C-alpha cells in the first residue's frame, strides 16, 4: 500500500508546462511592446518640465519640440500641449493614447496623461 502512494509523483505535465510557457511568452511579447511607450512617456514628462520654463505659449511649444526631437518623442508634439498659468507658474499638460496590437482584432490601449510640476 505504501509503495503505491510513493510511486505517484507530483509535478507538471508536458501539456501544463507548455501552457505556462505560452502564457509567459505572450506576456513577455506584450511587455516588450509596451516598455518603449513607457520610456517615451517618461521622456515626454521630462520635456514638458523643461518647456514649462518658457514665458509664452509659443516659446513653451518651441522648447518642447526641440526636446522632443532630441529625445525622439513621436507620440505628441508642441501643438498637442495645453499651456495654462497657475498663479505665476506656467503649467504644461498633455494626454495621448497608444494602441498595441495583440492578436486578431484585439488591441491593448495605454492612456498616458502628464503635466509639469
């Protein structure tokens, strides 16, 4: 009786392991496609912070466009920025969406929103 209990070993079956590997590979591919958009968002936040040093709306947009060219920001441009004043500080805001094709008709939608400090 004891031999029968010990002979049954636990663990993953080949099919179970292939399923787990497939899910992890899919998540890895999705993550690899999403990671550059996060880096671009971080660069846009940095560029918006630099641009908030401008005094006029045109100057803010020009500063942002120069920083966007250097940091390779393609998702937004100076014309997409919302420039306002809060007290004596210039506040620059932006928002944009990025779509990542997953498979078939399915897309992953990432919404990015940011503003200067």
